[in-house]
């Protein structure tokens, strides 16, 4: 297989990896609230939902290892705890959210079924597919993503050609940081760390030199990133156009309205079916990946895989009956803590080793953890107590109090402790 073909196949695989159902419902509402400042919110969203996830793949390409290797420079124990937290979050939040999106887009508008009934049936099917590792999902996945992309491009192009009133002012206090923090909700940086190694291993099995594989990932990542940026940008711009047309705070309802206005009822139903199938494949992938991780921890025992899959699906039933907005709200505290750590780990693994040496690596991660605590505590209900602390930390008032301290410590350690070559 030629390098060009492998590059485009890798780009498509990366796009499919990062573009899930959650990514569909977030951008339109961002644009809706950003109004005339939609480009700023796109810039922030792109940083955390496009740039950082693609860099996670580059990090895997350099490490040629597993998710544990991303954090091993801090300590083996920290790497294990980090992986456990990430997999627990993945099973408890993004996997159930796929059931919620399915219910709101494809079930509730057309059928009289309770969210609990849907999530129960949904995760019973997820468990069946996870336990049997059906190859049908891979086949479906090859055709799902292109169809969804085509439909979204039609929605964006038709929608943006319409006549609309002047855009309203942004509803955000800080539009750039609001976009960046909303990008956390895609879970894509975590996704890149969790499954990026699979893509790297797949490329390795196809042969070629290390440099060739790195070049394929670099070019494929750039193509996938541009594709994501175009889709996100179009949906955000389209959401901004609807800011003066309707009043809503429902992400799924806004997406349905955009598709109905551009594609009609038939197109909306078709989009709902495709999104539901994409949600299902994502849920199976998360449950399978988590079960594989725990199976590896306990001597590759198949019983561990089965028990983990069952527990994951039970959690899915419980959380999956919540609406999308509620799951997003519940996810905020977990993401405010784990996402800064994930971003820093990704960036440190991408930087040249002469700068991200062990001492600087460890100190930067520890600093990130410490300065993420006020944002985390504020998100779980202690905002009154944390406000004064956050206001004293640069960017703390916009939920990014970890950023400048981490950068400062990284620079200081490079000045004071950088090993001589």
C-alpha cells in the first residue's frame, strides 16, 4: 500500500476516532451563545477539541507504547492511578452520553418510550456486542462517518446560505476560554491518549520505517484536524446565525432544528438513525477498551473482561437515562480535574526529550494537579470559598488557573536543571 493511500486511511481513522455524537451537539450551541464572537469561541474549542487530541496521536507515535507510558515519567504508581481514573470517567460519562443522545435525537421525537427503558435495551445490546467482539461494527463504522460528514456539510452549506438578522452579542463573559472549556466535553484528548496507541500499532503492522510512520501520522493528523475544524467551524457559525431566530438552551433540540430547517423531516430522521448507530459503536468501543485494560491488569483473565463489561454496562444504564445536559453538568468536575493533567501529559510527550526531561516532566504535572484543585472544588459547589483563591491565580477566574503556573515551572526547571548534553 502506498504512503499516500495509507496517509488518507490514517486521516479518516483519526477523524472517525475523534468525531462522535457528543461532538455533534456541542458546537451549534456554542455558536448560538457566542453570536457575533463565534470565531473566538471556535478558536478556543479548536485548541482543546482538535489540536490537543491530534497531538496525543503524535505523542503515541513518539512513545511507541501504551497509555501507561504517557504518565510513567511521573511514577509507575501515578501512571496506574491516572489510567484507572480515565477509564472510570470514560465508562461513567461519555459512554452513557451516547445513549442519551440516541434517546433525544432518535427515540423521544417519534416513540413513547422512557429514557430508562431505552438505556436498558441499549446497554444490553452494547454488552452483547462487547462480549462477542462482533466485526460488524467495524464494517458499519467505515460507512457511517462518511454519511454523517456528507449530511453535516449539506446542513452547513444550505444553512449558511440563508438570510438572517445581524448576529447578537456573545452571552459569554470570556468567549475564548468558554470555547476551550467546552472542548473538554468532547473527551477527545482523553480519547487520543486511550486509543491513539491502537492506530500507531496498526501502522506498525503494515510495515515501513519509523520515519515513514511518523510522516503518515503527521500528514494524516493534519488532514483529520482540518476536517474537524471545517465541521466544527460550520456548525458553530450556523448556531450563531440562529441566535436571533429562536430561544433555546437544549443542545440536541438546536441540532434537530438546524437539520430540519435544511434537510426537512426525512433528512432529520436519517441523521438521527446515523447518529444513533455512531453512538452505539462508540459505546461498544469504550466498554471493550476498558474491559481490555482491566483484563491486562489481572493476568489476561477472560472473567475480568466479562465482569468489567457487565459493570460498565450497568453504569451505562444508570447514567444513560439522564438527559444530555445533565450528563454534561455531571461531567464538569471530573473534566476540570483530569483534563488539564491530560493536556499537560500530551504536550510533554510531544516536546523534545531534552526539554521534557524527568525532573521537569514530574514538576510540571504536579504543579498542574495542585493548581487544578481550585477549579475542581469550585465546580463541585465550593465556588464561594474558592473565588478569592481563583482571582489571585492568573486565568483562575476563567477556569484555567493551572496553565501559567505549569508553563512557569516547566521553564524554570529547564533553566535550573536541564541536563547537559
